[in-house]
């Protein structure tokens, strides 16, 4: 027997505890009781470890007790101890650097990846392309378009033909480089078609994850293959060529999709063409309206600038002549003439009266004439000598003439063609 703390064999008796002999270690002072099994059993457990991890005295005690108990008396606690010990040993083995760098661990990871990939494919599904290379050729762009038609990813591509036929040329090399599995058939009429039909009869067994199949051939006999694949619950696309166009028919829904080989793009339906034309017309109208608005703004700015220049040098010859003469009476007559040429508008009320007078005069002269905003502005300029926008800004009635008319309770605007028609608001 040894001290459980320092494993010293130097100890002495120190009374009894719970009807068991108590001992005191002379080396470390630890008190302990006699073990529940003979000393020879402890020695055997420790000595016969055969180089394995040393078992402590408490663990050896519990192992001995469990071993000697009958099967019906093995407690849950004992089983839990065994499970915990086994788990610790497995973790130590798995997480050791030697195991992580071993070939067995690499094989385990590779197999796990394969199982994961197979499970993913079974859950998501794949697409498969069958090509009769003897009567239909697919370039890279056509193949990419066919892949975009499918709902599931295109994983397998197979091409059937007599690859010894010189008329095929180097098509086998090109298809092989693009990932096709080449299936050789002997020479003979419809030999490739027959092989494709035979393959289709067992496609679900060879490729259990396939959900969609593209049957690419112009031969009408392959309608039997399409029907068989549909009976197996697969989505079937029959791809045929007419001139420079590929026709892709969804045999399950009857939907037709067309692809132009000449321009390498999908041929839109009539409804899509009409929508695209309508979009182009709308965009062009918006562009024209924007340019007209810009042109109108530039014209308005030009009129304002021209009016400013006229005001800065009004009646230049007469002024220069009057300055040279230096006649005060002549200067007064010039100022009076300038005031007669332009009518000053002091407020909004006078402006509205003037605009109503202009509209009334034009309707009196020509009752059928529609008065536009631009026409009204031109008549106002003739009377005042200023552009309508400058008058509106001077009176602080808004940013421009059109917006003022829209917000004014005296007038109403109505769209007539590309311009607004001005009418007095009846009270």
C-alpha cells in the first residue's frame, strides 16, 4: 500500500474512521484509509500495464469493483467512466500531429468530401447533355446558352458519333477538350441515334442525380428517346437546328426558346420585341423633351442677356448726339421716350391685369387662336421691354414665367401638343 498523495510506503496507523483503519503518511502527513482491495491486486494492475498509460489508484479501484460486480449491478456511473476514458483516448489519438499528417487521415478526408459531394448532388440535381455529333454541331457560346436554359447545373456532356468518319474532322479533339465524354459507334445509318436511345433507357441508373437532359439532334427518331426520358420523370429539352437558329423545346411544358447562331444571342419573342420598341420610343421621347427644355432655357437666357445689353446702351446714336450737344432739354426728351417704350410693372396685381388684357385682345382679334405660354410671353415683352422671367424674378413671384402661371389663381394651363395653352380662370 502507498500514500495516495506522494506514493510513499512510509506510514503508520492513526486510529479508525468509519470502521476502517486510518493511516498517516510519515513523508507528507496525508491521512488515508486502507484500500478496498488487497495490495497484490493494485500491484498487478500497475505492473501489468504493458507500457500503456499508468492507471491511478482510484481508477484501478473503480475498475476492480466494476469487474467483480455482476452484470445487473453495473451502475450508470461506471459505464460513464468507461465512456469518458475511451473518448479521451480517441481524442488524444485523433488530435495527435502524427495522425493529422498520416496517409490514413488524408484518405479519410478525401472520402468524407466525396460523400458530401454525392449528398449535395442528390439534393440539388444535375443536368446532362446528349449530342448527336454527326448531324448537329454546338460551339462554346451555344453550349453556354443551353446551360443557362437548364435549372440545374450542366455536369455531364456526351457526344455520340463514328469518330473514324473523316467527315467529322477534328471535332472529337475539340469536344474532348471542352469536357465531353466521347462515345464511338460503328458505321451505319442512325447508329448514333440508336446508341443514344439505348443509353437513355438506363440513364437514371447510370446517373441517379440527373434531373434535366438536353437531347441535341435533328433526327426525328429521337422523339422516342424524349418520351422515354419523360416517363422516367426527367425534364427533357429537345434541341434542333434550322438554318442559323437553334430551337430549344421543353417537352414537359411545350415552351420554345430560340437562339441565333449568327449573332450568338437569344431570339426574343414578339412580346419582348414590342416591349423593347416601346422602351426605345419612351427613352427617345424623354431625350427629346430634355433637349427641348434645355433649348428653351438657353433661348430665355439669350433674351434676358439681349435685353440687358439693350438697357445698358438704349438709343446709343441719340444719346451720343445729345451728349455732344450737351442740351438739357434734349436729355429730358430722351428719358421721356425711354419711359414710353417700356411699361414698368410695380406688383403682381398690375401684372395679372396686363396679362388678362393681352389675352382679351388676342381672343378678340382671333377667337379660334390658342394662346401658348411662349406667345403670351412674347406679347408681354413687346409691352414691357423685359423678358417674362426677369419680371417674375424682379417681383419675387417665382423662378420662371411658366411656374408662376401654374401657381396663379388667375390663370390655368392646359397641355396642347408640346406646349402649354394659357386661359383665364373663370370666376
